[in-house]
C-alpha cells in the first residue's frame, strides 16, 4: 500500500509570497493532519481535516489555511510568507476513529528568503 | 496545556551500548506513540502503547507505558549505527487528530 505522499519536496520562496503544499493520504484514510517542524519548536499541530471539514486548528495565524477534497487529498496554503515560516511541513493521515496513530509523509521543506 | 517532555535531548553512544529515552507528562494520555525520524524525512511510527503498564518489544527496542498513562520509556539494547535518528514521543491532545509531540531525543550511535 502506498504511503503518504507530499509535493513538492522542496520549495524556495521570498517574503510576501504565498505557497500551496499538497498531501495525498494513504488509501482509505480520511483524516489528514498538518504539522510544522522547526528546530526550536519541534512539531506543532496546524490543523486537521476529516471528510472535507476542518475539525481542529492549532495556534497559528490566519495566514495558514487548508482544505480537503472529496478524495481525502489535502492542501495547505500559507499567504504573505515570513522568514519564520521556513520549516518542514508534514502531513499525516489516519484511519477514521484512530486519529492517535498517524502516518507521516516525507514533508515539504519550505525556505523563505 | 498538555506537554510531553523528553529526556535526554541528545545522546551520543558507542555501538553495543544500551540506552533509555524518557517521555513524561503531568497529563494522562489515552495512548502514546513513538516515532523515529531521519534527517529530511517524516517521522516513522514505531509503536503505539495503549494500556497502563503495557510493555511492547520491537526487536532490540522495548517500549513501556507508565501505569498512570502519564509517561513512557524507550529502551534500546545493543545499539547499532542504524538506530541513529530523532526519537519522538507523541500523544493525542484533547482534540482529535492533534498529536502533541515531545521535542525529541537525538541519538547518535558511533561504530
């Protein structure tokens, strides 16, 4: 069974631009969560989607948004990029009802210059 | 606020040594997960522990969940260079789909 895939793997943007990251979950998984990982803060929860609805959101500004499609694929968008948004963005998927056990993709490394 | 604290933060040992990594919280978790992450990659799930006092073994790795479900440990016997990586513990927060992670233990095993 294919794992979680994320595209692109690497991105370089400049301050003020916006970016869209994509995540395809494991087949059959309907819950998709997004995390930001930085050396200083570790992994921090951004938001979680289930059946095209955002169920939970972490403590990030409104510049961070996401959506989920009917095939469970998900995208996250960051607008007006800041230097501090440079991070590894990870997507994870899980079975319905088993959201404590998540399977991660390889991540998208975003660098903001 | 639910927090998971891991110790030690860094560990550098020689091949063949044993080690233990700790994950502690003041909050009760319904389950805890352990992940290993290599540079530039996403975390890979190693194990989920659910029952207080539970012990799970994965080859040379032994995972234990505390009786009160507030802490967990990972013990590696006879570490090998292939065990090198960032070890993360995680537990589900009060909202579904929100895993709370410890800051991780960076393990380096030298040949």
